[in-house]
C-alpha cells in the first residue's frame, strides 16, 4: 500500500509539472554561486542581488565565489547541483556563450542550465597604469608599435583575451597577454603596475576618477555619461573591436517553473529599485530584467555569434 501511494504521488507530481515542495520554497538559505573571484563585475552585482533577494524571499542568500578556468569551475558546480532552487548561478556572458566555443566543458551549457533573467548589460573600456607614458589610445598604439613585446595586458577571462587579441590585430601591435583568474585580479594587477593595460568591465571607474588608472577608450558605439571625456575606439581610429556583455541569473536545468517564475519576478523588482538603478548607472551598466525566454534566446544567439567569430579568427586561449 505504501509503495502504491508513493507511486501515485510521484505520478501526480509529474502530471502537475512541479513537486509539492515547490509551493513552500524557499524554506532554507539559498547559495548564489559566482564563478569568478571577488571584486569583478559578477561578484559586485551578485552581492547586490543577494542583498535584495534575501529579504524578498524571506531567506538568506549566500554569495559563494567559485573562481577558476574562466568561470567553468563555478558553473559546473551549479550545472551538477540539485534542481531545487537552492543553488543558483550569477554569471557573465563570456562564461555562458564564449566558453562552449573554446573549451571542452564538463557540462552542456545549453542543456544543463536554465535562464532566469538578464540582470544588466555591461560596458567595457581600455585602461592603463599611470606609469605608461601615453595620454591617448593613439599614443599607446604608437608606443606599442615602437616597442614590440614591451607592453602587456591582464586577461582575467577568455573574453578579455579574445578582445585583446582582436585589438592587437586591428592595431598591428604586439602586446603580451598575461592570464589572471577573473576580472577582479586583472584589475588588481594593473593597479599594482604588474601589467600595463587591461580591458575593464567598468569596475575601474573609481580608480580612473582618482587618477590611479588612465582610461584610453570605450569599447562601445558611444561615450559613457560616467566618463564622457573618454573617446570610443572608433573615435580613436580603431575599427572592428567592440564589446558589451551581461550579468544574469541562472539555475540548474529541471528547476521547477514556479521557482523560475518567482525568481524572475524578484529580479524584475530588483532592477526597478531606485538605489539599484542608481548604482548600475554609476557603473555605466544598463538594467534589463528580461523574461526567461528572452534571456535564453539571447544566450543562444550570442553563443552562435561567438562560434562564428572564433572560427573566423582561429582564436585559441592561452
């Protein structure tokens, strides 16, 4: 009789589309995995989300940095986690759409994770240490051409390295890529003068304004209102090198739809909060809050776009 009852309950759960416990979720703390080191954009924004999401859900949301292998280590943790809504992923575009085109992954990026919502899009810029004797991008390019191999750049992700190599091809320079484990460490390396340059996802704004770093160009189609004096790459005479990315929330595939919908609704509330919008604006990040379907479609399209770029350039990460 007990076995029969268990079978009937299992069948009812399947027919209903979600287990009964989904109605009482969450009943314990939630782990928010960040697949990069502290101080990078994923970490900064994940902590904003955790701070706001916890009170709304009535449970603590615990940020958990699992850095390594361009986001693969942390992403694998979530891809293999139980799909119960208690392990979530706050990730960036490169880890989800570029990595599958560069590495043999221990998970299927398309099938093992489900999109919840794109939190914000990110802009990037080229920054150098103040010791570099170049006030403009054109001057830096001239220096690099005159001194092949003398200048280097910090690459905390494969995306930064790919853009860095594209910059080298577009400018005819030889700048050496130095790998780091995330955009936080790559920024720290430039601040310390270990490397000359990096491509920064706008986490360096305060350092630029304080004179600890020098911004040479924006990798977008228009200038930033946060640093309006910094020209774009196109304005500086460099074409074909642009970059914007995103930070979004995902979960293990199979997570019940009611939980996905609840999380999406909470993300929409968070991006609409005045203090969150103000903080994103200070970083030149644009709030999004799109639907799971819109986010999934954007991820698929971006993955296909990177596949084409990687094939055409023959790029291979170091």
